């Protein structure tokens, strides 16, 4: 169903001075039919509406001198049918109060459309008392449903063509297999949910291989586009620290599905921030595992930025999107927000900022500027979480400590002298791990620079973590590393901006969309 507003300006003027697509002068069905046929040849809009079983009316609200009381009473009786229709005012309302319930002297024109049956259609056309233009949508013949189905199939065909280059490298599951794998999408199989998706645990194939099945919202108009982008990107990635995409399912009626390998160890989010472990006791992630996570995810990001034909920016790097295998190998997942860029360090502007508060780089959050440095900043926040055990935003913290980055910057400036304040109180700094902790602190400080140009590339961050001195000194010179908190002095001089940023970061909405939070927890 649709209409073109421009046709209202192309409509003709009737003898009584009213602007109308047509102005019927006879109440007989034969004259009305003849009038329709005449308008059909003159107006593209009328032809389109007629073909779809629709009709547009502009009845003359000026009653003729010989109308009589019977016509008035009949109009009042049948006008009550309008109360049972669902009608929406699209423009300024005017004319008869019977339709619009507004002051007829204060406005001059109106446009309404209403869903109705054929009986109601005839009743309204036989006796309409308002000057409002009414677009009637006849739902009896099912044309709208047929049109919707046709459009749905066209979208599916377009989607199939888009993914055809990579579809052969993946397993294509039927909807029946998806239903069977998830036990008809049982609540007990839910691993997580996002703004546009649910993730279920399932078992597929003869061997009953455990998988994670992501179901996109079939009602959302952006689902097909998001599905295509995620499938195209994820299918091209092959790295030990990235969760592999195994297959997909496309069903015109039930929606779109992506099937990933299941990672059994749970998310880094759970291991870092859950107060209770699997057995109900507090769990502490050892430093050795945290350092392994830092190196592994850095390697995964380096692969995204430099290891594929086109640079991939993840845009949502955070602990809930980092999964741990049974042997604590970290794996990056959820490419729902990932996008391609022409090359590393070549930014582009994004109209809509998507991601998670606390991990958004300043240039991305404020201006929509996306590059590989967007991921570097988010990774720096993850490093701070590994070091401190804190979440990026915690409203229950004392004043000045709610935002992890702002709280940590002055401490990072002091380096190892502030390690006792920075380090997660559940951990101990020993001779064995002190060097690794120092490297991680240095890497985090370099990543969270507010100035994009001063943030090192991910390869240089890996060099810091590994203790390769030469790249470290080049980073120090490039980013003025002796200061580490390159913009902290500016923040001190702009407390109002800091509070404003913190207020935004403390908003209740922490996820924008497509965030499979708690995936595989």
C-alpha cells in the first residue's frame, strides 16, 4: 500500500473550487464506475490505486438545496461507521467535524486514510459529509497481502544473489533443522540476546555438534542487510582467535539465521565481573589467563585489520564478545556491527553510531568517524578491565571513579608506582607476573589516547605486550608516551565537558543494537 503526495498537487480543480483527484457528481454506481475509468486514463496515481483495489474520494460537503432532513439523518447514521474504522490524520485536518473533530474554521484541508471493508466503503461513498480527502484501503480482496508476499520474496531473491559468492563455502541448514536443533527455540536454549537478535544453543547433524544459532528479528527492516553484511564478513575470517561461522538458514516466513561454532568456556564478561562462579563461589580469573586473553585478542584484531583482503573494523570489542574455550583460548565473536574499510588508518564517517557506551572512541562517539583506531581504543578499555577487574561504567562507584578510563588515566601516568591502586585486588603482583602487568599497563595507556592520531596501530600494541623494545620506543616518540595521558591536562581544564561525557556514558542504555550480550555465557 502506498500513495504519492505529489499527486495531490497535480489533481484537477472541480467546478465548486475544491482540489480533488476526482469529484463524483452522481451517486449511481454506473456513473461512479464511468468516472473512475475516466480518471484512470488521466492520473497515474489513480491507476495505481485502482489496480490495487483502492479508491480515493473527495465528497462535496456543501449540501444541495433539496437535500432534506432524511439525507441528514441518513448521513448521521452511516457516519457512525467511521468510529469503527482505524483512520490516521496525515495532514492538517479541516472540513466537517464528523470526520476530524477539529474546528472547521481554523484549518482548510485534510488528508486521511482508513482501512475498511467493501460495505463500509459503499456506505461512506453514498453519504459523506466532510470535505476531507479520504484514501480508502479495501482489505477484503487480499491484494495488500499478495503485494507484501511478493516484496518479501523479492528481498529474499536479492539476498540470495548477494551472498552467492560465499554461500557455497558454508553449510545451508533448513528451517526444520534449526527448529530441531533449538528444540523449537526453547527458553532453556537461549544463550543471549541483542537489540535485533537472539542466540540459542543447538545441536546439529548426525554427530549432534553443539553450535550457537543467531536468529535475527524477522520483523526489522534492517535485518536482511545486517544478515548479509555479517555473513559476508564472518565467512571470510579464518583465525584461531575468531569464532568461525559454520552455516546459515534463510526462510522467507520465519527469518534469517547464522550458525557459529559453540565456545564452551563462557564469556570474558562472566569470568571478570560475575560475583559468583559456576559453583556459586566467587571466581577469579588468574593473571596468566588475562595476559593470554590480551595477546590473543590483539592477534585477532591485527588479523581483522591487516590479515584479510579488506580491513575489517569490528566496532564492538568488549568482554561479552570475547569467549574462552575450555583451555582458556580467547576467541572474538559477534560481527553484527563489523564493517569493511578501504585500508587501515583511513577513516570514514558513519551516519549512525552503534556500539556500547564505555568502549566508544571519542572521535566515533562524537563525530561518527570510524577507522582501525576505533578498535584500538575499545581494546584499550578491555585491557583496563583485565588489569583492574572493573567495568568501564559503574554508577555505584565513588564520585570521580564511575568512568574507568577517566579514573585510570592519572594512575597510568604514574606507571608501576600506582600498580597497587590499578591492579584488581583479587590479584597479586609478583616477580613472575610484574613484567607482564607493566607491559599491559603501557599498552592500555597507549590505546586510550583521546587523539586518534596518537593511538598506535594494533601491531605496535602487540609489540608492547610482547616486550619488543624497538617498536615500543617508536610508539613512545610518536605518541608522546612519556605523558601517557596526552589529553588529561586538557580534561582537567574542561571539567564541564568531562561531566557531560560521563553523563552520556552513564545513560541507562548501554547497548545500541545488534549486541548479542552474554553470548555463550
